[in-house]
């Protein structure tokens, strides 16, 4: 042993040393040495590496947890921002609609000078996306107004929003109502709905472009004809338990048998509601309303509610200034099904094309009263009537003009009551959008609502009051 070894032993220190053969030894207080074998060499390095590996795993897990929490928080923040952008778009649209009477008074002199009559209700809801662009999409609005010499930079409070919003609004009385109509009861209500629905599915045309929808089996292996579909829809909301039978030739409905039989035969049976529809989705429960029918009449375009043909929020009357030409044709043909405009596909195509062209060229509501529309389809109305004006422009024998209909005097008042030129119940769809720095959409939240603005509406008992200026919500959903 060396002198250093003796000194460490004397001081009682422990530590490794080497003997004369170069082996590591441990000197205890008693001076005895314990030799370490080859297996114990490098144990400290292994422990250090194991500790580093464990710490690396813990660090990676902490990093992943922190990153996930940050991503979730970012998504939650963007979702909340988009939701309130959508809600703001809805509130601003309701405000614009509430101001429509004042806007109408402003343009009334111009309208009176051009057409010789006061203007009808103006569809300001159609312009909501453009009118509200300074609030909903400041950058786009600034580009537009700058070219017009208007500087939005001096406006206080604009441009500080975290995202943008897009608005689509439409009048529900521009669709065919298949729900219990508000202004009729009993057989008149059932007959009116049956005539409209039968017309809109092509019942008065032969052949009809919708024939394939009724020539195949549904998901339950059943065939559902047009008349079956009409009966099923009416039986869902009428209050009796008998099967509705519609006779399109006579324009009458009768009742016979039980209306629940077909639903009780399903593998998962249920009963008819016997109450008005609460939402469009409820139509899915009706026999005959499959995916093909849904994508044709109810939701042809999921992102465009204006593509719908049917509604459950209408009063039963149709707005000729807002309704698509096929809807107008269906409503007319529910009364005039035996005339060429309804039976001849060529005449129907002329009507649809002519109305669509006129609306594209003159995007203003033309019919002040329902009688103005009836004058149009009859080819009357004087020099300022729409049909005489078109005949003067195109020539009376132009093949683009449809053949006018003949409305029996006994039916004119009844048909006149089925059209209305003011919209009181509207669908407003407002979408809030958050984008990244490159302009790519990251988050979208859509608020879908149906709002009633009818000034004659009063709350049901025992409540009391009157219609709020911004209307009341019939339907509200956030997607």
C-alpha cells in the first residue's frame, strides 16, 4: 500500500483505489479492501443514461401535453370568436330588417315615378351581407368603398373584429308551406296543403321530371306514390287519427282508415304526431321522405337555405316577389292544373325562364299587390303591367312568352288570397369565420334561425305585450 492509502485509512475515508495489480479497491474504516469485478464497472454511466432517458420521456410528455393544451385553448378561443361574430351578424341583420319601412319611404318617390304605384316591401335581407360588410368583413368593405371615394378609416370601432361573418337571409313565404297553415282550419287547410304539395312534386305534369322519385322502393321496401306522400305529410300534423285521401281531379280530401298502420309495421314502430311540425328535420320521420326526396325539395344545397322549395314556417300564402319560379308555378297550378301552363312542360319552361330573366335584369320587387301578379299570368295589367311590357319589348308572338292563363272570376278572390307581397317570417343564417394570416379558413360557426317580424303577433296567454322591433325567434341552432 502506498503512503496515500495509509493516510486515507487513517482518516477513515472511503473511496476507490487500486492495488498492485491495478484492480479497484474500496478501503473502509477498518482498512479492509473489497475488490470490484468487471460487472460492476461503468454502473454510474448506466444510471446516468437511464436517468437522462427517463427525463427525456417526461420532457416529451410534458411538451406534448402543453402543445395539446395550447391547441385546444386556441381552438376554443377561435370557436368563441366565430360564434360571437355569427351572433353579431344575426343581430345586425334583424336591425336592418326592422328599418325596412324607413328605407321604403326613401325610395317610394322613385318607384312611383317608374311604375306608377307605391313600392311593396323591399327585400333588404337579401342585401344584408353587402350592407353589413363594414362590420362583418372590414378589409373587403374598405377595398370596395375606397374605389367609391369613401374612407372607412375614420370610422371608430371598425376593423377591430377577430374574424368575419357571412349572412344569408330569405323569406319563408317564398317556399311551399306543407305545415298546418295559419289562416285555415279543417278540410280547407288540408286541401290547400295537398294541392300545393301535389303540384310541387309534379303531379299535374305528364311526364314529370320527378317521376323517378316515385318509381322505386324506399328504405323499408315500400313504394310511395305522390298521393301517398301527400297523405302522409298531412296526416302527420292534422289532429284526427284517420287516413287522408286526396283527389287531385276534384280538389278534395276525405278520410278513411287508420293513419298509423304503415308506421306500426316498421321494425322500430312509432305513431303519427298529429300536431304541427316543429322543425324541418322532423320530415325525416314521414314515410316517403328519403334521401332523394330530401336532396331534391328540402335541402338541395346544404350551404344555401335559399335552395329549399318546401317550408314549415309559412302561412300558406306565397310571395310572388321572392318565390322561385317553380314555386310560383306550383302554387298557381294547385288551382289551375288543367291549363297549358301547368300541363305542358314547354309552357312551364317558358314561364320559369321568363321570370328568371326579368329578375336578373330588374332586381327589384315588381308586384305591389297580389293582384299585380295575377294580372301578369293573365297577360293583363295595362301599359305598366309586366306582361304587356315584355310583349312590347319582345313582340307579341315571341316564342319566349308563355301562354297566359284564364282565371275564372269565381276563383280569382280565392287565388288572390293565396299570394302576399310582404314577408313576415324570415330565415337568417349567419356564419362567423376565423382565418389564418394567409387567408385560409380555420374555424366556422353558423347560427341558423327563423325570426318572426309580424306586427300583429302577440304573445300567447297569460303573457301580454306586442312584437319586439327585432322580432322573435321561432328556431335557433348553432352549428
